[in-house]
C-alpha cells in the first residue's frame, strides 16, 4: 500500500513537472512573440517618423527577454539576420517570416520598407493570437494532466 | 602608402572582394589615397595623390549593390534624401557620390535605382592648406571675406576645412558657423573650440539660420551655385558677418563671369584660386 502510494506521488510529481515545463515553454514562445511584435511596431514607427537606419534602431531598442538569448548583441555585432538565426524557441513559421524580413529589410525606399514592416508585424500579430489560443488550450491540458494521470492510476490499482 | 584608421574604416564599407583587392594594391603606391572609383564592369580605380591607378578587379553589379548596402548601413531608405542629391554619407563621415537610373516625377527626382557608379572621396586634414588665407584674414583683424575657386576635385573643401579649423581654434579663435550641406566639410572638426557645425542644412537655409541664431564672425560653406545661395549671400551683406565659401571656376576671368556672383556688390575681398597642382594663389577681389 505504502509503495503504491509512493509510486502514485512520484508519478504525480513527474507529470506535474512535465506539465509545468511545457507550460513554461509555451509562455516563453508567447513572450518572445510579444516582444517581437513590440520590436516591429518600434521599427515601423522609427522608420516612419525619424527614418532611422536599422542599425540605429537596434542600438536603441532593448528587450530583456530577447537579450537573454543575445538577440541585440548579435544584431549590433553582425546583423538582424544573424540575430534571428541565433534565436531558439521561435516556431518554424515565425522564424521563416522573420528571416524573410531580415533578408529584404533595408534594400528599398521608405514606403517599401514600411510596407514590408507592416506585413511582418501583421503576420506576427496573427501568429501571436494563434499562439495565445494554442497556449490556453494546451495549458488547460497540462494543468489537468497530473491529476488525470493520478486518477487513472488510482482507478487501475484500487 | 600610409594607411590610417579612416581608410581602413572605408574598406569595411566596401564589398569584400573590392576591399581585398584594394588592400593588396595599396603597398604599390606612394601618396595619399584621395578617391576610390567603382563602376559596373570596369576596374576599381584608386586616385592616389591625383594619379589614377586602375586595379585588376572588374566590378560586378552585385559588388556595387553590396557596397551601396554597406554604405547605407543596410538601410537604403534612411539615405533616400541624399541619394536623390547623388550621394551617400555614412555615420562615420565617409561620403560617396553615386549615379544610376533615376525615377523622376514632373521633372523632380523621386528615386535612384540601379546604382552603377560610386565615387568615394576620402577627406583629409592638410593643416597648411588654408594657412595663407588665414594669415591675410588675421592681418585684417578678421574683417574680410574670401571666395575659394577651382575646378572640381582640386581641394577647395580641404582649404575651407583647414581654414575653419584655423579660425575657430587658438591662438586667436573667432566664432565660426560651418554650413555642412553634404556632411563633408565638417569631417574631423568636431573638437574645434569656436566652431558650430550645421550638418545637412540646405546651404541657403543654413546661412540664414547661422546668421540669425549663432551670431558668428564667419560663416563657412562649400560650393555656392544656385540662385538660392545667391540670395543667402546677399543677406550677409551689411550684417557684419564675414564669409568663406567656394565656387567652381577654372580661372579668375571665369569666376568673374559666374552667374551667382553677378551684381553682388563687394561681398568678397579676396579670391583664392587653386590650380591643378593643388597650389593656391590669393588675389584681391577689387583693385585699389
């Protein structure tokens, strides 16, 4: 009886830890996407109002979350393209969108740049909305997972 | 040839193959690197102390585009205004003249596309360049104006730059406002004691603003050429502010026929002509 109880507690803790880490990963992806959305909004405003170069924008804007992965340091030292390539935790589709932006950014005149920036920002917003919905669904599942696991084992064993 | 930090910095703004080719060729020449000329399907040309040296590398369209991107810090849009005027000026003071195919609307240039020629001019400090003018102005208690003239590329900007430094720095500093329309004239003068640099201002507006707001003894600007510039010069007459400026003209007689200078009464007391060998001669503007 005691062994079974210890086993159930261990399973519960493992499932809890597993769920928690997945929740954190989902939160991180949402956080990164939110920061990227803010960054693109900032880029857009700075190009529109002050016609600042991408390098200048990169030097001015910082986000602690993105900087944890060295995003701005790499941007300053190399390029935006390198910074995006070096970022982990970005969904594939988002990465592709950002790489597409980084490859074309700075090659056109203001209207083209603003158009490109708006396009990327809008898509990032859509991705963020989807990611948030997905996170809510997944988080519900992750929250109930340890309890359901314990319940099913209890039902099986007793 | 001596290689300084600014020239090294310039190379980082070029396509890597062009930069590598220049690096290899530099030890072969004696003198000061004045210009780098890059054209599609033509060799890179270095102007070292006035002599043109074609290198073995033929430039491709891609090399030019990469260079343009690097000169613009990968932000072409941020240089749209100056591109329309035919040049790119980098954050670190490098100035490149460019030409390509323009898109014009109602006779006005809106965009420059397909850049196929780049001319990078490397500004240099030559401390003695404005010495003769400075001494004459000093003997006249800084109450006279001077107009520097020569054909393009003979060193007018260098003379004005050195004169600005000499006038605004000890031992006898006077208040100088420098109207640097193309971010070229003020290069290297950031630490001059009494110098205010109006960077990027249209020349006529810069002169007007300097006159109204900075209370200068001297206004220095480069290459007066348009009717607007002429209007700005007229404003200086009777204001007590002296001018040092430059104009394109080959000889003194060409200068005297220049449309910008027609009907301007006694604004300049001295003309300073620079010849092919970069040697300057000072002429009194009005015979006494």
